[in-house]
């Protein structure tokens, strides 16, 4: 029965976290979803091989959470067959669950030797450290960062402009700890600290909410509008995008939808990821047929610019980048990029390269060790093999001087990455994506919700163009002010206010997470050092 009870507690944490996660509207569950796992760890603290049991049960709980929230990744890998798709989806599920379980193992070890409160401090530091690691290393996948889970209630986390999503993660973790402490007092039938703990929890919950609502209702955007048209062409990525629908027909659809809402003062027509096909040669941009068509279309719009996705290729005589591939026929090297192009009604074209690449899908993480992933990279952009990722132009500028920070699909879930662009004079964020790979699942809904957090962190309006939906305009408070329907051709327009002010988060980045990493490193060192000291060297007399 004890094993079943442990399993049920672990599963309860996983299910509560899933119910709390976008697009489900039960985010308040996040504030006590970890409590069952903390209870389990407490009950197992004196068990034989307690550390292994706590780790194993934690892994089960987090695997349930990850599976229920990330099942949609399977759809993107279907072209690899069932085995390949399962292989693609298993990486974030297995690895993510492993990384989430390690902080609970450290918590047990520190608590065993230094007490529960210090153990809980280690848990918080280790969890935030894991989230930061999973944002920065080559296997990065910060989709499940706890702070993202509050996106449905963006009115309550307006202080992300100071802390980023890691502030939300810290808030959630501390709330779980206080509720766990209250639970222990109630179980022990002791009221000595109950009122104090309840008071502390109340303040912990109410103060951030009050601050956020004050910011939300008091925030006023500067009146500096740009007229923007977003296009959603709705081209099926599985059957039409790279196969049955000719490139000319796709271009005709994009231009027609743009023209349907364009007006003389339109500054931007924003098209989705990989809108232009086939490959565009970066050394021959002025003669590319697709770009010539776009420039002809823009001739009637004095200040008009098209920001569009494309797959580009750049050739070298020798290996210029780490990602460059060799072409035997020409004896030259080349890089293929998932790119964004800013095209004016002049001959000028600016190129943006996606640099946050999806591990195992667009890039070979740690290729010197994991080179086998080269055989299972998914063709999501009309080309095979990994993409280049050098990005010489993180911000592109219109002829009227507006700085735009593009984000191609996956890049928009990296808060500090987008905040870095703000320091390069970006006045507007533009997300171009192709969420149709995930089909009609929760994946594209989560992706849209996360974009609201980028608006709050940077206080930049966002224009989001998705191939098959959902495309949207988001203001600087994180409100979705207009959006399209899923899987329908559409064009929408709005006047979005530009902003030049730089938020504290855009200046300072993930301070909370970096401090937590230092703390986690100290606790890990303490754990190993104490283990060594407690065993002690053995001397013969």
C-alpha cells in the first residue's frame, strides 16, 4: 500500500500541474501542485534508499505532467514514422522529467543533514537553476518553465517587467512551500504557528497580485502608432507548403491578403515563418523572383515593409561557421538558415537568422557527442539537415527608422533572448511562426499565451503572424487585442504603439535565476562535501 500511496501522490502532482497549465484556465493550482510531492518526500525521508525512491517518484509525477502538456510534439515528427516521432517526443519528456527530479533529490540530501528549511532553500535554488540551465544549454527547451504557467492570468504578473518568468517560478515555489508548512502544522494538530503561516501565505499571494493590478490598470502606452497588417495564409505544412501548392500560388495568396487591408500609411505587412519558398540565395537577394514580386507589391505603399519568413542559403569558399556543410559538386561550404527578411519598396533587403534552434529538429546539440541526431532532424522548413544560427542582425530597421526585433517560432519562448534585442533599439516585437506542424492541439495555444509574457517583460507591442493560426496583435500590457481563428485564411490590421523605454528586465535579465544557480552550486558542493566528511578517511593504527 505504501508504494501505491507514493505513486498516487506523485501522480497527483503531475495531474495538478497539467490542469494548471495553459490553455486550461486553472493556473491557481500551480500554487499547491507540488505539495503532494513534498508530502511524499517527507514520508520517505527515513525509508531505506530514500533518495532513490524520492527521485523515482518525482520522475513519475513530472513525466505525467510533461506528457500531458507536450504530447503535441509527436505530430511534428510524423514524417519520420511512428518510431521517429516517438523518438522526437521522448527527448523533452524523458530529459525534462529527469532535470525536474534532480532538485527533489538534492532537497532530500540537504534536508537529511541540515534540516528541512535549509533543504527547502536548496530545492528552490536547484529548481530555478534547472530552469535557467534548460534555457541556456544546447538542449534548451524552456517551454515548461513554471512562470510560463501564469500566462493565462497575465494581469496578475505585470511585475515580470522586473523579474521575467523566473519571478513567477519563485512565487509559485514559495507558495507551495508555505502551503506544505501549513499542512504539516494541521496534521500535527498544532496551532502554535498556524495563524502566522496563514498570514505569511496570504501576504505572499496578495502583495504580488496587488502590485500587478496597480501596474496593469495604471499602465499607459505612449501614442506612437504604426499601422500593421498581419497575414495568415493557412497553407497546410504537411500536404501543401512544400509539395502540392506551387510557390507562385502561395505568393499570390500572401499578396492578395495583404492588399485586402493595406492602406497608404501601412508600415508593416507581416507574413509567417517560411512564407517564401523555395530557397533564397543570400548572395543574390536583389534578383530573387519572390523578392522582386514583393517589392513590386510594395511600390504602392510609400513606407511599406514586408517582414516575412524564408529559408535562405549562404555559400562560402571555406568553412566560415561551425554549422557550415560541404557540397561536393561545387567544392564549397554553405549554411541553410531559417530566416526572416525585411523587404522595402527599394532594393534594400535585411536578413535575420533564427539562432534559437529547436534541438534535434533544427540543430544537432553537442554534435561531437550526439552526432547520431543528425539522422533524425525533421524537415520543417523545406530542407534537410541542421540550420545555421549566426545572427548578425538581431534587430532590423525600416526606412523610417523603426527597429523591429523578429522572433521565429521557438525563439519567442526565450525571455532574456528577446530582452537582449530591446537593448538594440527594438521598438516592436514581431513573431513569425508555423504552428500548423502541431495540428489542432494545445501546443499552438500555449505558444500564443507565452507571447503575452514577452510583451510584459519588454513592454513592447507584438505582431504575431502564424501560417495556420493563431495570429494576433498583443499590446504592451499583454492583452490580446485582436486575433484570428485556427486554420482559416485571414488578414487583420491594427495600429500598434511603438515604445523606446527599456524595462528593468530588459536591462538586467535573469538576475533571480543566476543568483539561484550560485546558490544551487553551493548546495550541491555542500552535499558532496558533507557526504565525504561524514564518511571520513579510514586510518589504521
